[in-house]
C-alpha cells in the first residue's frame, strides 16, 4: 500500500460456521446512533492504522493515536460521515450498517469486512492475512481510479490523524515554521522528506 512501510474456504459448512457470529453480531448491534464503538472495533481501528502507516524510523499511525482521531472524527461527522448516507454507501449489503439517524456505521462496516476478508476473526490472524484482507478492501475501493464506499473516508481520516500529529507533521514530514526564502525549483535526493507545510489540501466538515 505504501512503499515506505513494507488464502478458498474449506467448504460451505466452514463458511457457514465462520459467517454465523457475524450475522448474530449484526442483528444484535445497537441502533443508537450515538453508541460508542466496541473495544474490538477500537482494536481493529488501531491495527488498520498500523497496517496503513507502520513504524519504521518514525512511529506508526497507531502510536500517535491516528485511530483515536478516526473514532472522534467519525463521532463528529468529519468528511460527511454522520450525514444520511446515499448511493452505494447505504444500498445493497451496506444497508445493514445504517444507523437509526440514517448515517452509516463505518466502524461496524470495517469490522465485518475485515472478518469476511480474513475468513474468520480478523484480529486472530497473522499479519500477512490481515494485510491481505485490508489490501482487498483498498483495491476494491479505488478500482478504476474512483473512490467508492466507506473505506476511502476511513483511510483519509486515518491519514489526516497521522499527518496532523506532531510525529507525522514534523518527523515523518519535514517542518519549518517560517521558511527563510522561496525556492521555486530545488533538487531533491531520494532520502529527502516532503514538507509538512505543503500538505494543506484537507477539507473538513
């Protein structure tokens, strides 16, 4: 997924056994639009954050709390995530994730999609299978260079949480509070980092 951070079911019976807990979970999920995410959903969000931006010479996304930012952002509806969903996000299979207020429960959607992709308990799988499950979601969401479904918003908020953190904005990216001069064309070496002050095309609300 990111350059810098670097399988069929055993039969219908097995698929039925794996699918049962998810079906029960869906039926028992609270319809309250203000219900907080479960501990498992929080753990999944943290794992996804670190798969998206893992640690290398700088801390990964979970270490800086990008997943907590995601949860707060979804609670307050950043990027339209609490608006009554429309189109493909709320139709078809995704209708089961509609809250009583008409908005889409993004974390519940993510939880079930990853369990389905991992063919079982996502969090219990080795990292390679978890990464493969996430990669399938990402590939489907950005096929044909179009961003569709809930995942692009989740991914965008995780990246926003990371790159507006102190680590993301001043360690992962270079930071200079007041640049000394304007150089319109400067040479870049392979090891050079981008400037955090260049990353300003984020729309909130």
